[in-house]
């Protein structure tokens, strides 16, 4: 650019000097500029094409990003909604186990089903497996609220609002272990009552399980799994299969026959 300017500065004075009048000078200058190499100098344009993505390439990139999101996103999304009913059910049974132990602390370390009705227990009323909900009724002060007696995944039961007016077996999701004893922590105190034999759900009443009874969870509530509260107040989630399962748990209670009162 400096070179072009130098050329013009040398030629312009000569062109203007050869034209005496202003009009002629303008004519001479226009003619000179139009015919000179300097006047015909154009900006250099690159013939190199800019790289651009085709529609197909854009679609491929978008699909790749979507696939990555689908694969990676689940690892960052909590599965609390799916596990919430199971976790809440475990918490319910833990509170029930605590209530049983608090009640037993006032009755010579015996649970309601071990204490006679005349002494404030439920022995005569629940020994045959009937009215298991009465065990929770006599512990109402220790349970505080009947809402914890219904499993969040139980679609057939509704939680009662109080223990005094409308509380009954329809407001209870958990069985009661008739033979539970605080001195034998491996015995079963309570738990989900959605059992089945060969695909047939058990009914309300006394359920007697020998050590070789093929007991299993139904698909209801927790999809072939459930929660058990032991006589020491601890709670464990069990499935139908695996090293520690529902069937094997009943074999380890130390009882030839396990009696459960199903509400």
C-alpha cells in the first residue's frame, strides 16, 4: 500500500501541471485515474471457501449429544421417588419396633400379645390370629400416630387419623408375630403382610408357617420384596431370592412353627 501511494505522489503533479485550467485539470485527472493501474487496483479476494457443516452433519451431532444425555443423565438423577415407599416403610417399622419395646418396658419386658387382657395386654384377643390391630391400639400412646401403621406402597389400606374413632384392621398394613419375645431377637415381631403361597395371596387371620413352608412376597407393594421387624426392634429388607431371603429368615427363628396374625 505504501508503494502505491509513492507512485501516485510522483505522477499526480505532472498530470495537473499539463492541464492549465481547473476544468481541464478535473478532466485530465479523471482520465488518468480511470486508465491507470493505480485506479484499477481492487481489493484482494480470497478464493478459499469457509468450511461449513452440512445438514446431515448437524443432525449427526445432535443425535450424538442426545444419546450421551440419555446414557449419562441417569447417573446424576436421584432415584428417591422410586425408593421412597420402601424407605418410608422401613421407617414405619422401626418406629413400631420402638413402640413395642417401650410398651414392654412397662410390662416386665413382655409384648402385648404376651400379656393378659386383664393386665392391659391382648393375649386372649390375638392368640388365635384375630384382631391383630388391637396390639397397636393398646400401644397408641407409644405409637403417637396411626399413620405409621400403613405402608406407603399399600394401595388397599388407608391410614387412620386417630386411634379413638375409626381405627380398625383396615388401617393396618403390618402383621404381628404372635410368638415374638424380646429375649429372642431373631424372632419376628412385625412386617409387611403381603405374603403368598404359589401365587395365591394369604388372607386375614392366623398364618402358621413351618420351617419348610414356601412363603414368598407377592408383587404388591415392593415388587416381590418386603420389610421385616425383628423382636429386638431391628428392621431388614428381604427379597424372595438371594442369600438372605424371606424363606430362610423364617427358618432361623428357632421356632418349629411361626405364627403370624394377619390384619
